[in-house]
C-alpha cells in the first residue's frame, strides 16, 4: 500500500508512521514543522526512517495549494492528522486555525478527488462535543456545542468529508480522538508538561479546582484504531470515537503522576481557562463494532510507559 500521512512527524503521526513502516508500506509524510514547538522534537520522532526507501518526507503546509504539485498521485489511503493544535491558542489566532485546519483539509479532499484516492481517514477531536451533558458522548448525538475555534474547525473537517464522500464516492472516516497520551506526547500537553515539572521540582499550573475530567487514551490504542480505519471497507462515511471509556479527574491524574514519578507535585492553582470543557467521556461501542477497537492499556500503566520514555529522553 501507498500511504499519504499528514502530520507524520508529530506525536500521533510518528507512531502511525512506525507501524506502517513495520508493515512494509510505502509512506509519504507531509509535515510543516510548525513552530508551535521545537522542530528538533519532531525530527527526533522520524530520524530512524530518513534512510528507509519506504519513507519519503515532504516539508510543506497543507493549506498551500502548490504543495500538491510536488506529490505523486498513486496513494491508496490518505491519513490526515496534520492540524494547528491546541484549544487555548486557537482563541488567540482563530483565522490561522481556519486556514490550516479547514482550508488544508479542503485541499487534501480535492487532491483525493482529482487522483481517485478512495480512502480518507481524518483526525477529528473530542472537543467537537463541547458543552454536552449527555455522557458518555455518542457519535449519534448530532447536537454539538463547540466552545473553541479549534473545535469548530474539526467539525468543519467532518462536514467537508461528508460532502466529498457523497459527491465523489470517497470513503471518509472521521476519528474523534480523546486526550491521547504516551511517549512523544507534545511538550505543551498537560501530562508531559506536568511530568517534566514534577520531575524537576517546578510548580505545575492547574486551571480550575482539579475536578475537570478527561477520557485519557494511550497512544498504542489510538494507533490501532487508525490502522483499522485505514483498512475499513464497508460504509462510505463514518464518525467514530476513539477513547478509553474511563474518566479520570485532573486531581486524580496528578495523584497518579506523583505515584509514578515518586515525587510530590507543587501545584499553582489558577482560574479556569476559556475554551476548556468540564469533562470528556467517550462511548466506544461503535468503534468496537466496526473497527474491532478494544483499548488495552489502562491509565497508570500508560503513565509508567510514558515515564520510562521520558527518563530515557532526559539522559
């Protein structure tokens, strides 16, 4: 198979890349090495593949229409993970989030249409549910209440996928990721940031009273869902939650980090931030049914695996 993987040097993308290379697939990665965090972090994620003939790296912005002139046309699947990330930063810069996340997705769908690429897997987000009291969140709940520009761009991507699926017979699978963690997690995300600060005796910023909760999902489980979606060949349009179906409060997450690291956290309590939802909680029955998705790593085991990686990186 020939795979086009956007965002393939990032946290989730590089794990997907590893898996496809292990399967001996040809993978072309598009990544623009956004300055949201250090480019070297992403290069470290993919360095081991640079000399592999199965791997090709194209550095560029998915919102740039001229980027697609540099690409071959013989892809079997597009796996679109690239995006401007972060709920809070999107509030400060909504126009650029629209440009990359919506226009970029439009460009990729046009590329698929032009080149008759019939399988398209899209990284959506649990943030699309927004303020929704009907938990666990179910894909059949069509009342979405996003509260950040980032979330709205992910809904737009799903809707664009529906249009292209209907008009051009492209199989479009939108995967709503729920708080992914594990080795290579972005340094700005809570678990990685807290792990680094607790390890080094620095205060951790906690927004709110610690009662907010998240459905934390280990990276290997997310990757298994992505791989299954790339091979799915039944219906032409699906929206599917990929979560762990287990909710953990922010305070409990910090308690678990303290146990794993063996140090107490110095907490700096701060006001709740705009754009943050009180909880996320995934129904995963649909993923189980059509992707044979079964999360296999519990939260504390995942933290231990992530901490092993973190300590190795610090040496």
